[in-house]
C-alpha cells in the first residue's frame, strides 16, 4: 500500500504508523462517563467500504493524516493532514 | 517405481551435465549428475519412497517436478542450517548435499506409525472437532481429553522439524522499481519481456526455476526454426545483455500487494556447495512496478483414483520433464492415464527419450485421430473409454486394474484388465496459476470450455499472458505475451511499438480435458496428498452440512498444507460440486493468500537480523568498549551490562559495582533515555492532561517524576520531566518507550487537542546523559561544577540547574533512580565523552566506579523502583503501589477507565518483593506458588526483576502477587518448571532499602 503524504509525496506504507479509527472521537476532558470512554476505546464498527483512518507519517514528516480508504478495494481516496501545524502549512 | 538414468544424448537429459556429484539421503551416499534436482537424482538411483504422509504415514514418492510438489518433502542440512519441508523437486544438487526423509520412524521404508492406515476411518474429516470439541464423556470435558492426547497426536502427525539454533546465514533486501515486471519466463513471459524491453521500458523478469524457459525446456516444438529450448536460451541471453532488463532466476514472485507492489524471494546461494561468505543466502525484492505481465503458466492436475498416492503415480508433464530434461526414466514400464491430449504427447515424448510406455488409458472414447496416431510411435497398448480402477502394489506401484469407464455417468464397467507397470503418469487437465492476481482480490471465473478457472478482471495494473489466462499452446502463449506487453507499455506511458510473434512449428492440440476429476471405485483415493484428504472426506463434509468452500477447506484441511493445494484445489471443488449437485462455477473458490510458496523467515527479516541490523550507540560507546565492558543489546541500543575486572563474572561485577555505588560513588551512561522537548503556552496544560500527576504547578528549575496511562487505565510509561522555563519542559521517558511516547504525545497534540498550543521535538539524540550516584556524588560534582551551588540548599532534591563543567554547558538535575544521593548531568551529545572524562577525573580521588545496566537495575530493584518488567502494559498505578501519584483533582488520559471496578479488586497482582530463604538465585520467569516442587499448586503471581542484593545479602526479586500488599512476611516458593527450579522465598515490601528516603534527600 502507498499513501500520498501532502508534504512528502507518494510513499510506501512502511513509513507510516496506523493510529486507529479516525472517526472515534475522544470524550471531552470533563466527561467522566465510563461508558463513553469505553465506547471510545473499544467499540469499533469495522465498516465494509469507505472508511476514515488515522495514520502518522512517522518515518517522514510526522504529520498525522486522515486517510479515506475503501476497506474492500483498498483504494485510497484522500489523505488530509490534521493538527495545529497542518493548518498553518496549508 | 524404479527409475533409472537413460542414455543421455541430444534431446535427452538437456539439463544434465557431465560432472558426477555425491550426495547423502537418509545417511546413504548416492551419486547424481550436475544439473540434477534432488528429486531427479533420487529417481535416477531408483529410490521410490521419499517420505511418509502427514496423517496415515503412507509411503509417498515424487509426484511433480516443480514447486507444486505435495509429497517429496525432505529436511535439508544438519545443525543450525537444518531446514524442514523442502521440496526435493526444487533442490538443485551439489556436492555434499545432505537430505533426510520426514515423518517416519524408524525408517522411511518401515514406519511404525503406518498402523494409522488401519484406523483410517477414525481419522476422517473433522476428526479433531468430533473427538475433542464435543460435549465430552463420563464427566470429562472433551478438551481435557485433548490435552491428554495432544502429546501423542503431535508426535504422530506433522512433517519435518526445524532447528532451535540461531540462523548462521544472512539475508539481503532490495528495493526495486520498474516500468514492467514480467513474472515467469515460459513462452508467454519471454515474448512479453522481449517486447517490453524493445519498447525501452525498465523491465524486471523473474523466473522461479534456475533456468529461464518454462515448458519450452521440455517441449519438442520449434520456434523461429530452432528447437524451443534453444530459442528460449537465445532470448534469455539477449535479455540479459540489455541494460534496461534485470533477469532474476531462482526468484519466486511470492506476493502481489496493493499499488502494484510485489515481493519476490531470490535464492542466491541455496544451490551452491560453498557460498562466498559475503553473499546473502537469499534476497527479498520489494518490486514496485508501473505495470506487470503475469505469465505464470498452468499446473497440471491429476485425476483422483483409488491408490493414487502410491509411489510411482505422478503428473504426466512431470514424467516428461524427468525424461527429457533430466534424462531419467520415472519407471521401467510407464502407463499413462489421461482425460486430455496432453497425456498422449507425454507418452510420445517419453518414448522418444527411451522410456518404455506400456499403456495409454484415456477416459474419453472420442479421441482425435491425429492424437491416436501418436500411439503407434510409442507402441503402447491403448484403452480409450477406460479408467484406472485401482493400483496394485503395497509400497510402490506394481500394476493397475483398468475397467471400462462411462465418461457421461462416471460409472465403471464390470470388465477388468490388470496391467503391469511401475509408474503411472496421470494428466487431469491444466489449472492456470492465478495465485498472484487472486491475492489482489481478482475473482476467478470458471471456463467450462477449458475446464479451468481463469483469473478474472484485473483490479490493478496487470495483464495476464499465456496459460495463466487460458492461452494454451505455444502459438497462443507467444501471441498473448506479446499483446500483454503492449498493454503494459501503454500503462507505463511508453510507446507500444509493433508486436512480433515468432513462428511455431509443432503440435497443435486441444488442451481442454474431459470433465472427469475422479474415478470413484470405493478405494482410498487422495485429493490432497500432503494433508491426506480423500475424496470420501470431501463427500463426508458435504453430508455433514458443509456447503461453503471456505468451510469445506477448514473442515477437511484440503489445500491447507505447505503446498496450499496447488494440485488439489480444483479437483476438491469439482468433487464438492458433484456431491452437492451444483455446477463448479456455482460452488465458488477460495482466495489465495501470499506467499505463493513457503518463504524462509530469514528472508523476510532480511537486514533487520544479523550484522546488518541497525544499532544505536551512545556518545560514550567507544569508552565502554575500551574498558572491555560486557555490551548488551537493549532494543537497538548497545549498552554496557557490566565492567568486568579480569576473571570476574557478570554477577560478581555487578555486585561489586552496586556495593561501590552504595559505599562511595559510581557513574553510569544514561544517554539512552528518551528525551522530548515540550514547548508552548499550553505546554503545562498539555502535560497535565498526559500525566496522572500535576505538572502545571511545578516550579521552574524543578523536576517531577510522572506516570502516563493509556486511555484504558493501564500504565504506559514513566520518567522525570523538568521545567526549564515557564513554557518549556524537558520530558524523559524510558529507553524502550521513547518512540511510542513521542507518537502518543503527537496523537493528542494533532488529533485530540489541536487547539492546545504545544510544540514537541524528540531530542533523545541531542543530549548525552550521565548519572553520578552514591553518597560521595556531591563531592565529585563540587570538584568540577562551575556556576551552580551543588549543596543541598543550592540544589535540593529534584532541583534542576544550569552550570558548566570544564567549559561545557550542562544541566544538572538531582534525581535518584538508585535511592542514593545522585545527580543526572546532561550536555550536548557531541560533548558527551568530554563530560564523562571530566566527571570521571573529578571522581578519581573518591574511587568513582563505572557501572553498567546490571548494577543500575540492582540499585533500583533494591530501592523498589519500577521499570520495564513491571510497566508491562498489564499493571495500573494501584497495582504498583503508586496510587499516590494519581491526581484526583484533574482529568487526564486514562483517568476515567482507571475507575473501572475490576482495578480495585483485592486479588489483583500487586507489587511486592521476595527474598530467597535457601540461597538460591530466584529464576527469572518463575511463578509464585504455595506448594512443593512436585505439587506446586496454582500460580499466585510471578517474579519480574530478580537480582542479588548486596544490601540484603541474598537473592531477591520484585514480583507481582495476588493481593500482595497484604501478604508481607508470608513464606512461599518460586517455581520455574521450564528450568526445573524451585526455591523458598519470603514475601517482603518492595521498599528494601531506605524506605524513608533519607539517603537521596540527604
């Protein structure tokens, strides 16, 4: 698999680290519900089709990317940088 | 089967050279010829049984001539290089090669476990499930019965055994890029490669065998006026001479990944008697291709009949290859059994090479006249509309019983005829090799006309060519190879140019077989030879309700052996389809997974193993090596384990070093600790959210020990973090955790709280770190530090100060891992050695001692400080008596799930220490039990960090014990059945020295 990092170009997946489901949102800091945190950590939908994944270009620029990828065809639809520095670089 | 060497002449033994080669099989010396495979050499020596089968221990012989071999698996070499389950058909012979047969005891010709054959019905499909997974009998669970039987079954079933010794070989890796990858060098592959190369593309061509040519090396046809094998050799030479072509032989393309990425394994020296030391044994090629031509050909499949696993039954095309290429007759009297034209041509070609073909048996009545004409040349008796009903011979084929066969109904007639033969060459048609494209998700399509699955629509940039896409026969293969290369050139955005298809003279035959897969006469007939799956097993699975092929495969284990069912999958499906009254097209197929053939783990590890593995060295590395320190690999880091004096063991050295630190002063290299610079207006808030304890109120110039959790409440990492300025912290992490902590912080910074203004930088390599520990450490610093008062008042416990030592700018933090008065001194890493020398010199009059990892560890164990073995991902702060470090005034990563009920249970494993009561060393990995050696009882915990404590004068260990915090004083035993160790211990508090902390605060 190859991912196109917006800063570094098309790179082999071995340069990246998978950081999990990009649709999982951490409960707010003041949310102390065990159920909400449990869902955030353990509940995953494992969709069949287009999915959003979070990758870190760890052996490159270390930007986090939200990768839209089809889990059936493995087609990568988009790679978007996230984080405070991603916005400024744009 | 009693094979023998034919008279070698032009066209017979084309691969065989003049040199005689000695090799050893099952301890007996044999002679072969240069160019032989192990299989052909064994065959030429008349060896018929080369192994025993997986389940029934039936004798097995050589079945094929290539990587699809299910039977002839041997163990090669001895000692550290011993390698099991190697296909004898792929092993190139060299002087001194040693091989052993497998799965037999005491010998391959007489095997005690062959008694399993008599109990055959007990081992039918689903044997394990039915016997061991059911409700159980007489109050015993079936799984308990399994535990009892497992040891016997494991001994009886299975294949060869590997070695426990480290691999002495090394392996290489190549990253390669090309416009067009051509997989396979048969007619189609060569045609594709020459067009792609002529079009100016960068081409990589991979061939599994030692010599390019595929089937061209054994076919009698002519291409462009020369024998096919000469034409292939010419093409090979031309391609090799081109700068834009890389031709790799002995290279199997194993895997086809996304984005046209391929993994190929090149066997570089496996065929050499004495490889050069610097040459890697194998090389893994990561090939990224713009486009690919897959020309992997087709594998012949057998017809299944009773006794079809007897040594002597083999694939027809393989029999031809042995005769033509290896100059070896597979038997003295060969019968050919076929359902298509291939068998007839094989009979003719073998007869031409000097093999006696006694019979041609064809299930078809309707055989074309020009094919029949061939039998006159072979002088074989012909039986059409007939089939083999059973095989004669207990240990090898001695004959066969032939009966009339009705192709439409599959019924056998009453009239029988017995023929004498010692080899049956069987052809059941051809199965295209679309493993690579199937790995890519391409769904195969059943083509009834060809009686074969074809690869289906491409999901990536590849083009099939030759038999792989059903273009059987030389003419069609050359055409399709040429065409596929044209399409691949277009993919690579190169000019297609004009194609050229060379002229072929030779046999034009129909490769499509009659739809006959099995002759069902009631006897034991094997579909999957390697896993001993019979046709009856497949039907049984169907009767028991397994309708999906995926379930069938797992229930019967059909196609799940090391050959992955290369010669059995299609036949198995056909039998399943017949049993369920469905068409083969509606039965479905399973998807192939990488790799195509078994791969050596070393080839995958490649440069990550052995002398090419990356190493990280601290700035003071050379000094440690000069002192003859015992160096120890700690992840990628090389660290001094101990500085042994002459004659000292590691244990003696670390005990001495530990004692000298506690009595005086020691110096240790801690540069490997992870270091992260955390800056920004929200740095304090960020750390407050990451750590369990507070960092916002930490004053500038102070350090604090912090704990990090994962979101699920388990401990993640620990370390001290120093506040260097209002908005700047220097975080230290464990050595092993440095990388993952950085990723953890980046994740929260980028993805969870992007609104916090924080910048992170890994500075592990920028700083050298040196710890000076022991009651005299202050005196050492006093002697060399400028610009900072190092008295207790000037630099209190946990204080951080800037200073200089011999002109080098340093940061000094008063931290203690050892429990003694101690300091960590950091400087720019390029000054590391100078700083070390200055500190060492300043310590000389206090007899400063360098200490290694073992002493460092012993000091912290005595103090009861936790490290990697306790921070193992399964412990919480409560388990490690660190509840005081968990703030209740704020929320942080893991704070919510740390509240889970289960974490407050009284019987959780809790941190304690144990001390030996009988002078024994507490064996690492031991469990804590209440009982004697013979009857230890259940495990109540385990030891984590053992050592000898000079302070306590006995062996001790940190340990995790159920409800341990309330069990101090209890007498127990450590038990390590693996190392046969058992000893008496007392549970004590993990604070083994100076529990009030007077020493480090002093």
